[in-house]
């Protein structure tokens, strides 16, 4: 099932996680579903079902245009958090918290020069975890999440925010994207106590569009995730590295040993697998899901991975370890389907 969902997400097909009655207060939704807005049926099933229908059809079924409940109405498209599976990053999380609660400015999470090419180091998940924490603790009344994988996504994303019903913007009924975008910017410029996450600002063109927009966002706080290391002086960058050995062990232990703690020998196997995968968070998450899905031991997975690596290197010239680790791990996950 997880493998099929991964392919659906990769192919950008619609996937809506649904949290059912009996789920824990902080549901653990897999990292690969992190950019999906989830529907909660635990407290108000009628409203939740209407929200689910809204996500499927794109049409608002709420009477009188009333929007979703607080969890969906004040947090706009913010992905679900990992809960207890979120591992490490305490120092960087503390630093970002201090910066986001400062009077003004924008903060960007960038990767270190040691990690090139593919993502997967955990920038988005760190931003999401911190945003949920700050919102739940009352530091922000609104949290907006825009995924900017392409440059045109910035204008489109801002325009879509007009559909948040409690913002009471009459332009939500107009098809004119520029009018919708201007209405949202007007709201942002006249309100405070909001946080906006601009995710995946990885193209130079998108970076320039974001920099041009920042002066219009001075009333709230902005958090950027990016692979671009060089930013203007008014954007304070923080580098996010690979998992440390202890963080990787902690993550794999939580993912694979939920009922009982691993033995010392099993810990050594987990550490060896983490090193094999370059301690890249996304590669470890994919590997843990594959092991669970296939009901493998860690040793069996490592043997399969070594063979997949040899096959991969026959046809690919890969010089960056993080890229190779993620590519081979992803290939193993897809092959399982």
C-alpha cells in the first residue's frame, strides 16, 4: 500500500490522508505524504466529511460558504507532522524558533555545500514541525504553506489563498488571478501574527520572485526552504546537514522497533545501514518503509541494496554519495511494486 501511495505522490496524483476515530492526538503520517493536506474525522465527523468532499471535488459543500474547522481553516495547506518519528535537529529548531519570533525578517533553511543534487535532507519536514509547534502554542494565528517547485507557483499559490473563507475576501469568487493575488497581499499587509512557509525555492528565478515579494510581507513572518545557499543579507540562512549517527539510529529505531528496543547487535546493523545510505533522512525513511512492507531483516535489506547499487553503477556515473544513496534506495522501493 505504501509503495502504491508513493507512486501516486511522485506522479502528482491526488492523495488526501484521512485521520479516523481512535487515531492519536498527533497522528504519524509518513514523510512522503508530508505535502498533502489531511482531513480529520475525529472530533467533528460531519465537518470532516464535507472537507473531504471539498478536497475530492474542489467544490465547497459547507452551507453559507463556511470554511473548515480550526485545524484546516487557520492552517492553510500545511502538511501533516511526523509526530514522534521526527528526529533530532534540536539546535537548529531552537535557532529558527528564536528568529521566527523576532520582530521582523525572513529565515531560509539551506543545505550545506556537502550535499548536492537531490533533496531529502529534511528541510520541509523541519519547517512543518516548527510551524505546527508555533501555531499550536499560539504564536501565530494563521500559517500559510506554499510549495514553489516552479516559478509560476508563487503567483498561483498566493491567489489560491483567497479561498480561505474566514479571510472574508470577496475576490474569492472572481476568476481573475491577479485580483485574487492582490486581495491576499492586501490582507497580509493589514494583519499580523501570521507565518508563511515558502517551500522548495530551488530555482534562481523563483528566488528572485521571492526576494521581490518579501517587502510586501513585512507584517508577518516568512520561512523559506531552499537548496540555494546564497541569499541577500536580509535573509538569514541556516544550513541543514545530514543526520548524525545518533540521529539516524534514533530514526530507524522509531521506524522499525516500535514495540521493543533493538539489541546491541541490531543497533550495529542499523548504524551500518544508515552509513550505507549516507545518513540521508529521505533515504532512511524509504528504506524503513521498504523493510516493513517486504517484512525483511535489516541484513537482508542491506544485501539487496548492495546488489541494487552494483546494478545502478553499471549504467550511471554517480559521483555524489547522497545522490547515489537516494537514487538506489528509491529504485529498490519502486522495484518492490
